[in-house]
């Protein structure tokens, strides 16, 4: 008969007691209650209210106010080049020299021809004076006097012709020095020294004047009626403003310009030209604006953005551009209502103003717009809020202006027309 080991019985009993104690300990442990996560926190700010004029935005390009192709006026071999490629040159500055020797010889020959013509004139006049008394005494026929008189007239014409030849030879010699007709920036030289230059044909270089500079842009037919037109009595090219103070006093409609790399429209100019009528092929009207470009930051051929203000000032709502969202249905902002619940507002936006967007419709001035924490919330979410103490990237002076004007502003509904939408 098999005997049971006492050690095995003890081990089995001990394991059973340990299991029972573990179950009892688990039953006495406290229950873990579900704790919901904290509500997302967002930064909110009310729209700024600022008195602004309406405006439209366009794209265009820059062109030099003057552009000249430099060509020689005489044939010859290029002797000297007096500038460095890309230099800024002044009006009348010497650029090229063409070999002078043939033209010096031509001038000397013309002067000799003039001396010869003057000698022939003196001889003809002397013969006329000798013949005149003889005819009066009847010693010679009247026809002889007529011949002498004609010889004098012919000699005088020869002298005039010789003087003109000298003048032309002098001009040709002067034309061997090719000078800049305008001040501006010069391109590279397109002909090397020693090459033959053909008059009126060979392009030696180009010069562009872009201080000041012109900006060209096209406006749609629907916008022509609301935008300002070219003023009567606009200044001629020589009467254009040349300083910031003169530009400030210029009464022509203002135009603002921005480069793709710039924020906003930091360059101010004046409307300079409006095309007559509307191009039937494109349905647009070309316009031109004048900018001082004192620092030569604006380069001909550059793509630009144009803003044209129009109408009278009126209160406008502005929100930070970072607060605007875009989806397939268009633009929207998220606001927090009085119950701290997020709501969506579909908005129609206008132009960009120093990091702010003009809201044409869809938002009220007392609504709290979420400007930070947009990625953490969605409509119907409950949130906690904190008021923005500053608006990053926004001109503080504009914020101050809004605070000063908000108490006086009376906002009226802005009709959303095709013209207003064009300002987006």
C-alpha cells in the first residue's frame, strides 16, 4: 500500500490558504472611479473694430519708367568701354568709344573743302566787281554780268554746303563717343572691343531707369465703376514727385504695393494712368501706378500684389489671420458662446490688413473668436477660455486704434457683391 508524504500534504494546504487570502485581499481593495480629462483651454479675443476704406486687390508686374537700347550712330570699330556691367550711370555719362581716326580725317577733309569753297566765293565776288563797271560803260554785254552774278551765288551755295559737311563731320566725330541718354542701371556690354559696330543696328547695351518705377495691373469691368479714375491734369514725367514729402502731398488716388516676400503692402504710390476704355478681348482695363522706389527694392519684371482703396471710411471687423480656417465649404472661424461651447461661423472675408483679415459678413463684434488652440477643439466642444492679452503678428497701433474707435463704431451689414469678393 502507497503512503502519503506529510511534506506534500503541508504544501498543498499552504497553497490553498494563500489563494483564499489573495481573494479576500482583492475583495477589500478600493474601487477606481473614472476621472474625465480636463476641458481643452483656448485663447479667445473679440474682433477688432477699425474705421477703414473699402479696397480691392490685384496682381501685376513692375516696369521701368524709362528703358533705352543703346546703339551707335556711326559705323566703326569699338575702341573703348567705360563702364562696368551692372553699374548705375548718370545721364550724359560716357559709355563707349568708337575708333576716331577715320572721322578725324573726314572732318579735316570737310574743313579743307570749306576753305576751297570760300576761296572760290572770294574769286567770284572779285570778278563780279570788275565786270560790273565795264558793263555800265558798255564795254561788256549784260550777259557777262549775269554769268558773274550766278558764279557768286553758286560759290555762296558751295560755301554753305561745305559748312554743312564740316558740321556733319563734327557730329560724326562726336558720335564716336556713345553717351547715356538717361540715368539708370546699365546692363552688360553686348559687343566686345575690336568688333565692328553698325550704325542704328548693333545693340551695344541697355539702360533702365526704375527709380521711380511703374506698376501695371488690370482691373475687371465690374470694378471699373467703383475704383477711382486718373485725375485730370496729372503731372508730366518731369513734374512727378521725387521725395516722400512730395508724394504725400500728391492728391492723386493712392495705390499700395507688396512683393510676394513681404507682409502686407508697405509701398505707397499714386495712380498715374488709366487705359482708355476696356479691352474687349479680356474685359479688363489696364492701369498704372507710380512708386518712388528710393531704395531700388522694386525690380522691373517682378510679380507684385496691388491694393487699391476706394470709397469712404466705415467701421470694419477684423480678426487675426491665424483664427481663420478653410475647408471645402469655404472660410470659417470658431467662436465660444456664453455657455463656453464652441460654435462655427461661416464668414465672407475681405483683404488682409497687417496680419488681420477683414470680415465682410458672418460675425458679430461681441462674439469671442478662438485665436489659439483651434486644433484641440471642434464645434459643440465644451472648453475653458482665457482672454488674449496681445495679438501676435498684429500691429499694436492698430489694436489701440480699435479700442479707441470701438465705442463709437456703428456696424452696418455689408452687402457681399462680386466686387467685394474680389478683394479676398
